[in-house]
C-alpha cells in the first residue's frame, strides 16, 4: 500500500471527503515531488491525488513519474482547489492545522466545502520509517561522522567558530549533502555553556572546550549529531562533566526499546546527571524524532513525556548535556533507530573525549 493509499484509507475514519496538504515536507513524503513551502498544495480524495502548483514547476511535473499524482498548473491555487472540490462533489475538506491564519482566512472565504482542521495526521504516518528511509538516514549519519573527522583534522587554536562552521558547510555539500537542516552550532569556551549558541566571530583558544552540533540533508533526510571535544588542556571539571554526559547518553540508548515511555527514557540519563549534582545544569529535553525534518514526531521527550511511547522503526536523537556558566558545557548527541530487534546507533563518530592541538 502506497503512502497516498494509506491516507485515502483514513478519510472515512476522519469523516471527511478529502484532505488538503500544504506542508512542503508532507507533500514530499506523500508524492515524492519537491515543492518549496507555499508553492503549491496537494488534494487527496478517496480516488485522486491532485498536485496544484504554477508554471514554474510545469517542466518538473512533466518529468515527474508517479501514476498516482495528477498535476494542475494555475496561478490561483485556492480558486482552482474550490472548483476541483465542487467538480468532485467534496462536501467536507480536512486541512492541516499548522497553516497560517492568513491561509485559513483564504480557505474560509474561498471554499464552498466545509473545512475541518486536523493535527499531525501525516506527521504520524512519517514516524515509522520505511526501509528506504532508514537507508537514507544511515547515509546521512555516515556523512556526519566523516564531517566530524574533517573538523578534527582542520581545527586549531586561532581560528574562529564561524570559520569552522563555514569549512564544514562546504565539505558537507561537496560530499553529498544538499543543505543544512539548522544553523550549525560551533560553541567554544564560555559559549559552550549556551545550548543553542550559534557560530560566532569568537576565536577558538587553547584550553577551550568546543561543542559542534550540525545537521545536513542527504537525499531529503537529515541527521542531527553533536560532539564535544577539547582544544588543548581543558578545565578538570569539564573532563568530569564529559564522562557524566557520555555515560548518560549510553544509559538512555541502553534503556531504549519498543514500548518504552518518553519520561522513563529521559530518566535513564537525567538521573545520572542529577546524582552527579548537575541536574540544574541540564535544561532541555533528552531528544526528539528526526527524518524529513530535523524535529518531527515523536516530539521532544523529557521528564513529563508520559504519553509518548517508542515504536518500531522510529528514529530519535539522544542528546544529554551539562552547561556551566563561565566555564563551558558538554553535549553529545546520537541518532538511534528503534526496532523490535534492538537499537541501532546510526551516528558512529567516536564519543570519547578527543583533544586536538596537543
């Protein structure tokens, strides 16, 4: 059963005649056709899949090989959508509740059909990865491992955080990545105490700890990996913190299995950090789902995530961290595949503390 057929099968259960898909990642997931956000929409009825876009995509649609999908070229997306729905006698149209208020207003004014919002219908389909998706995520993770080694070979005291981010960006793109899924974090010294610091003009100095957090798309799927390393000799407390974070990461991975609850998965690592006296210095969730987006379902899991349970073939991150103001911080992040047969760590870059510039 294709992804479109799976969604079509859901329509009667949702008490709608058709579903309107506007999220670019969801359109890509269902059809394989890559639109920029707001450059078109997808109408799924019980028997049809109609991609509505404009003449900028006409040649791409002519070359697009998908027997399930019919393309319509127009400059009036929603006027055409309304006419198609009238022609197909669509009385109730579902739509994704992530649309902007402006777009809701357009739908409300334009559509003859009743419109009904739905939350995460396609995102839930995306949670369990098919084998071809897992292969792409493995490929992305392997490139990130190679990218990390490239940084280790090229970093030294005296260069800026931004320089490292820039040379990594070029290397990743020249070796198979298309674009970053989020701005690369290169956080050195005191900046490493900021979980979401961006690469700045700060010069990396001897004695700095450096956190590198990056994600790049390969064949449409992104990995998300963090490693922390040292440039020269670092504060002894940071060496201890590194071991605690690494043990917490491993504890979470060992605790992961099909059926495991999000709060218990989080607790496996957070408890170690709290027992070491750094509970207040770990101020974010333990991880999140990844795939076509760098953050997707299953959503971020932490101490209060009691309703989230792991399922077969989900891919999530594990990213404990400890952040000490004025000294620095440590985060180590892996991407893992959950299966009935156990857990596979996709990001195979070394996790022991590496010291460069010795």
